[in-house]
C-alpha cells in the first residue's frame, strides 16, 4: 500500500514522507484566505509540465491543474490521455505548483481561466460558484449521476442547488488503532460516547496514552471538533455552523467544547510541539491506544512495516446523540470544476463526463492507489482490505463533511479558528466560557464581507 496524502496538500508534511514534502495545510489555508478575501493575486500562467492555457480550437479543452507533485502529476497525465482518447479532444494542460494554484485561484478565475480546473468539494467550491466564477454542470450530472451516492451528489452542489463539481477521489477520517493492542488488553470497539470514555479511562489505567495527539501543524485539531460536533448536534447544524448560519455562542457549540474538554486529559500531552505524524508513531509503537486522524496520516507511519500495516485498523467516531447515530463521515473530496466562460464548453462537458466515470477514475487511480475512488461502482479489486473498509465507511454514510477548512469560509478558518483551537488545546476548561463570543463576532464580520 502506498502512502496516503491529504487531498488539500498533495503531499503535506502530515501525509507523506519527508522526501516528498510540499506545503503545509496551514500554508494552503493562508492561501485560501487570500483567495477568498484578499486583493487579487497574479494570474496563473503556463508552467513546466503542461502546454499552457492559451486559446482553444473546437477540438481543444484547456485544463488548469494543481497536481504538480510527482505521483499525482503522473496519474493526472494518464487521466488527461485517457480523456483525450475517449472524447476525441486534445487537452492542453496548465500545471501550477500546488500552493501557488491555491494562492492565485481568485485572480485566475476572474481573469482568463482554463475551461476546466482542479479544485475541492465543500465551501471552497460553493464560494466560487456563488461568485459566478464557475459554470453549473447539471448536464454533466445527467450522465454521471448514477455513479455516485446521494451523499457525494450533495457534496457536488452549490448553494443554489445546481451541480458545479465532478468528484474524483476522497479519504475518510476515523479513529485508528492496532488490533493486537486491543486484543492484548481485551478492548472492544466503542459504539457510543459512554463506551468511548470508559475505554479512554481503561487505556490510561493500563499505562497507554489513550489518544495520541500532535497539533504543531495546527490543522489536525479541526478534525476532532468536526466529529464531536456533528455526532452531538447533527450534520445540518454542523454544516450551517460552518457556513456562518448558526452562532458560535449557541449552547450546542458550547456543549461540543465541554464534551471535548472532558476527554482532553486522555490526550497526549505536549501536542503543540508535536507533529501529527509523530503522534501516529506512538500508535505504531504501541505506546498509544488510538488516534483521531485521516487515513493518510494514519497509514503513512505504517507503510515501512508490512506486519504493522496489517495490524492497523479503524472505527468511526462513536455515537453521541442517538438521533444522529453515526450517519455522518468526514471525507474530503477532490475533483474538477468548469470555469465561468469556457472557450470550448461542449468539449469541457465531454471531458468532465469522462472524469466522472469509473473509466476516468481508473485511469487516475491505476497510478495513484493512495486515494479512494469517489464512484460507488468503481472496481476496487486492487484495493487492500483496509482500503475496502474505508470505502465501505464512506459509501455507507448518509452525509459527508469536508473538514472545517473546506466546509467553512477559508478566511475565517485560517485567521480565527486555527488560533482559537490552539487556545482550546492550551486551556480547554475555560475556552467555551471565554472565547466563543469573540469567535462569533469575527465570524459575523468575515462572512458578511464574503
């Protein structure tokens, strides 16, 4: 099995080996913030690895890509070739370094963008759709819709209910552990919050760190907030909170932080000075019982030891409120959008239809097996048992979220929530009483201007 990487940073320092290090997720958040709220940045131009945007003939489709790192670049090249062969069009690809693409996305889309471009599901997609910087693609979904679950279909819609996004791959967040550690101590998988907290106490009593934890990168902590919040308050409240429609001073948000604070004593101490991949190493070395993480973060510390990798497993974040059960899974998804005024809309439509087909996903994933196909009817015979379990978790979910930095306004997340959650880690017991009013005030200002 190859290393899993966070789709928002391919690969990020938390999701890939140091030899492949590229921008941190926080750097991408900063870029997204500039894109959403700051002054226009320099427009994207041609770069090595692509033939440039430029004009297009009736048989040419231009495509802007953030897949600049070695593995995705090779996989995307196979996808471009397969799309050209299937549609009969020529794809002229403009490859930009991943972080630069994020930083320049606003000016790129307001200038002369390519017909099609790589991007992310969630609020990041909806933001540009709302600004009129992307074309609705309901006609594409008439062709590809049957390949995707209702949850994936919902992720691909703008706030106006129209489709703007074609998904390619995703990965889940969950709680990861070693099967041998659970067997050794007689632990069972917790189904609800009470069982989970009882397990944390038991692990601590057995001399284990119950929850490995690293927040030097500052974004991983958002994944824990997301899962406690939507388990406690339901998918719709969580999404509305991310979209600025609910208040951070709401009693339901306070309860989320209070519940989180109640289990902070079972988190690994010194999180501010520890990277997430280093925290995962404590699970690998059987010094910690569990970690809340995305698949890439969890798997990458086990790839050099086949026996340890075979021992790795996960379970979904346990139920908190029976009404909501475990119907929501955090599963960030990457894919494609169509620009506002494509020069070759007919060709772009055909290309997007291919990207959203099992054949399109196969062309990509044959060369980048670290991701999971978004299509429900994708032939996953080559996937490992762990990957198949991940896919089953996602496809069985009623709702999918995209992580706070994708579901929320990027300016708000980068400038308000990242430092606020760092404060929570330092002082969890006083956070809800002292910080939520300030968060809400800043939210109102930022969302009102977006």
